[in-house]
C-alpha cells in the first residue's frame, strides 16, 4: 500500500504534535498536495537548494525537515528571481512536497532536545521550561454491578485512567440507582412505566481533554444501558507536561573543558566556542538546541553549571560569565542535525506499522554554514 502526503503528516503529528509549537512558528505542509502518493521521503534539517536537488536526483516525493521554509518570512509574491521563489518553483515543478516540524519537535519527547541531552551523556533529564500542559477532565458514569470491569477496560483502552506510569486508575463506589422507563424505551432492567431500583457502581476516572470524545464513545458502546447516565467535570490539575530545553546531570563531575572536548568530538565539530572557566567542575547541565540562549537564566535558576546551545552573541556571553555558568556554543546546525536520523527511524517505523511501501532516507547534504581555520 502506498502512503499519501497526508499519511506522512499524520505520522509526524504523532511524533511531534503541532499543538506543541510556539505561536510564532510555522510548521506543517509548506508546499504539496496532501493527496499525492509518496514512495520515498528525504529527511533533512533545511529545505535548501542542494537538498531539493538531492530529492530530485534520488526520486523523493516528499522532504521532511526540522526548519520550516517560510519561517520569519511574509510571502507576498513567489518569483523565480528570489531564493525562496526558486525553491518553491523547484518543489512544485518536480511534484515534491515539503513538510516541517519545528518548535513542536524541539518540545516533543524524543525530539531535538532529548537527542542532544542523550548525546551529552545526561541522566535524570527534565524539562527546562514548561510550555504546554495537558488539560484533564473527570468522567463519572453509573453502571450496574457486574458490568463495571468491562466498562473500565473499554474506557481505559480509549485513553482514560492514566496517572503517571499507572494505567486503569479508577474509583468505584456502590449505591442504589433509580429510573422509570417511559413509552418507547427498551430498558436493560425492568419494564415501561415501572420505577426500577438497581445496585450500581459509580465509576470515575481521569481523562485527557483531547481524548474525552473517544472515551465517551467507548463508554457508550460498552455500557449495557440504553441511556447511560454520566457526567464530565473540569479539574484544576494538569496532566502530561511538555516544554522547551532540557536539564540533567552527568554521571560524575568533570572540568568544563573536558566535557566540552567530549561534545566537540561527538558532534563532529573542528572547534567549539566556550564561555567561562574551563577548569570549573560541572555536573548539572542545561541545554536548548538551535538558538536557545533565552533559556540560560532558567538553567542557572535550576542549578546548571554549564549550558549548551547555539548562536551565542558577545553580550550574552558576558551575561553567562556574570552568572558563573559555563556555556558551549555547539552551533545551531550541529545541535539540531542530530534529529535527522532519528526522524528517519520514526517515519520508517510508522511505515512498517501501517504497511506502507515507503523508503525513508537521510539527506547527505552538509548544511553547516560555518567553518573554521
């Protein structure tokens, strides 16, 4: 079975939901027909001309990148005498779709920040700054005694009852329910025109707001009553939380310059710019891929000895020195290109799961714009 562009988009939504993206961001499908069939996907960091040429050469139908084509640009016209216009023309003329997951992929579990944290050797990794929290609802349903287990299983299979690392978290209380079937009803218990009393279980559980509809439908399908009684409540507490950046600890403290040298080798960089005392012993490390210096203060407040990001400027470096926090500028490109093979694996896994005849390859274009002497 061949996948379509919209199928790849749906798979990427599972990997990095667009709801996690910053409000200013422009992820998603920039160019392409959602209904077009896809036989080969090229994964890269940017939709630059060499990547488009590579896609043409290998016969890719779709390019999936981290960086959006249209970020920070207000497109008023598309002409072949601009770099952006040439890219768009080339994509359309060759029937190649272009899709991106940007800040949503930075925030998502298993995204860019988690990949860099793992490469840096961090343990006990936490979110650096929360940007999204899942709204929760409580659903309460009344079910006759003896049917509560089947109803619980159906609701929890649809997404209810998850608290941390536990599933099927519910509470049940026994009580007496009453109902009087009117004309035209087909009651599970009793008969029309007669008040019925039934021993029931008040079953309640927590539900992510985004899954409430599916849980209600599963409950209605599994419930023995013709008209189940249930209530939905808003709750103050939040569910799963996501955020930008990561902070964690090295297995043991080491001089900053030694830690930075390890990073340089693992990232494949010729050189690496450093800020702060190279002999300072560091263990707790914060990071944000790409241009993440804005989260330096958050890292310092959480006790970071060192911070990793890209695109560090002079006055930002001065600020780090004044805060007594060491910084490694691992470059924007090197900190994020790590996600390319990870995305390839995730899309390939989705293809296997869905039975798609799909080849997924990593770009071989080196998009690093900086070089050193």
